[in-house]
């Protein structure tokens, strides 16, 4: 360099990488599921030129990773992205991590424990695993089928800690159908119950998903701080006493936090 010549500022080559830019767009949309994004919004959020943002969105749209929203000129995550995400999630070790911890729950209280996971694309949940109690009277949950997230302690423990926009999307999309006669189907009553769950740190329901069953559930958190699912302890109403609620609620939170920690997530205390 000539003496006195101005020095050139080093350029971060990663900022020129089109793959990295595309991944940043996908990550932005994944952090706000259900929301449509305009080109200018994405451009401002990621500090990218509008022309660059437009090219990236067009390319992702061609690959099915994003798709046009109902509103013109807006985009949301596409079906191809969701299929890839779900296939990857299916191999996620949450079931393997949770099962030994669920056996510890059952050893402590001798009531059935069930693992539920949440899919933000479907806005639904699924039961992946259960460990049954030794009592002759117990309830068996259907595994590996999609279930509404607004009914039952297992779902409410998830829904209570979702972002507000996502909770509203669940209400709008599903219209809160009844699963049993005790399912909460009024949006205002549901909001009040979800606030109660957030205050307690766990959910308690009577016969909302399975007639005759009491469910007490706590959320499981992932590495990004989002809710992945829940652990629910289920007790037949004939065997349930109100004095058990706090004990089983604390137990559900304790072991849900153990699973969260094992997954590298952020555990939530009962008082949060």
C-alpha cells in the first residue's frame, strides 16, 4: 500500500454469502410462525437491500421453502420447508430423552405419565410416549395422532406459553371445537385459563380430553426458548383428591424441567 493511501475496511465475506442470507430469512419467518412478511419488512429486519431480499424470496418461493401469503406481496413459510422441518423433528431425541425421566415420575407417584409434543405449523399436538401406572384403573392415550392443543392439561400447558399471535391463530383456525363436554370453547374463558396456567406454571383439567381423567401438565422448553411440548400426569377422577393437585403440579414441573435441561433448553421455575 502506498504511504498515505487510505486503508480499505475489511469486508465480512459471510455477509455476501447468498446461502447465509437465505437462512437468515427462513430463521426470521420461523421465529414468527403464521405471520406473513412483506419484502420491505424482511429487508428492514435483516438490514438487506430490498432488491436482494426480493431475489432471495423469489428463489425460496421457487423451491417451495416460502409461499405467497393470502395478502398480495407477502410471504410465509412454505410446505416444503415445513415438511423438511417435520422430518428433522421426527428424528429429534425428545422421546429418548424423556422416557427414562417419565419412568422416574411414575416411580414417584404411581400415576400414568404421557409426553406430548407441539407442531407450530399444524398448531396441533401429538402424544409420543406414555409410561403407565401399576393401577388396574388407568387411562391409555392414543399415540402418534394429531390432537387439538386447546383441550386438556397437556395442551393448555403448551398453549399458555406460546406467543400471543400464535395463541390467537389457534383460536381463529380451529374455532375451539369440543373434545368432551368440559372442553373450553369460549375464547375469553380460554384466555383466563391460560393466564392461570402461566401463573401456576402448570395446567390442571378435569375430563377435557378424556372423560373421567384428571390431567396435570407442565411445559417442556427447547434450546431456543420455545415450548416443545409437555409432560402430563393423568389420574382417574375416582382416585383424585384436591389435596394432590399441588403435589402433582410441582412434580410435573420438576420433571418437565429435567427433560428441558437434558435437551439443552431453558427450564422455567414454578414461580415464573
